[in-house]
C-alpha cells in the first residue's frame, strides 16, 4: 500500500512538470475606460528595439517577434481605454523604443525587467508632445509552476503587461 502511494505521488510530481508553457501574451487585463480623453486622433503605433547607443539593458537575441506583440497589445489597451478622440483635428503617432527586455535564464523566482521609452509625436509638426521612459519587472515565484519555462514566460508576460498598463495610466493622468 505504501509503495503504491509513493509511486502515485512520484507520478503526480512528474505530471506537474509537464505543464505546457503559456503563450507569449502581452495583452493587458482589466483595462479601465479613461476618465478624460486626449484631444488627438491616434493614427499609428510603432514599436521597435532601441539602437545600440539607446539600449539600457539586455535584449533577447531570440525576441524578433516581441515588438509586434507589444504593438498589438498596446493598441488594444489604448482602444479599450478610449484615450484618444477619433475625430480630432490634430493627428498623432506613438513611437515606442524597447530599451531593455531580459527574460531570465533560470532560477526559482523568475524576474524579467522591461524598459521602454514612449513618445507621442504630432504628425503635423513633428513635435514630441509627450515622452516617458517606463521600467517594470515581472516576477513569478517558484510556487506558480514547477516548470521553469512556464515561470519564465509568465514573468515576461507580466513585465510587458505592466509596462503597457503604466503607460496607459500615465497618459490618462496628463493633458497633452
């Protein structure tokens, strides 16, 4: 009887290690409607990695698709929050430079720092109307999942989601 229980416990422990990793998902949960709209019509969002002289930390060598996912998630959050006025005369673009994105290589608690510089630029004048650099960290403890890959991907997701959420909050708090 004891032998069967040990075998069952061992199998259970092995099965928890076989949990599949979550998808890379930067979509921000629970975006709230903005209290005040910006009197601008948002025309484009563009996200890229910073140039070598702009980088402030590690950038993953395998992260070619991250800017595209970040862009789609930022656009989704802006649309959900309803920050911009669609019929405004003044048109703007948002440019984001990813300056740091460092998913962990290993460990029990996975920590992913992300840093991005957000700029809102007038299409008419080319003037920067708003600029802010945001640093966030996504952290996932060992109790979240047995698999390190699962914890690492979740830490990445949380870091970027929080970065986008902080931009949305800061944009909602100012009048451009």
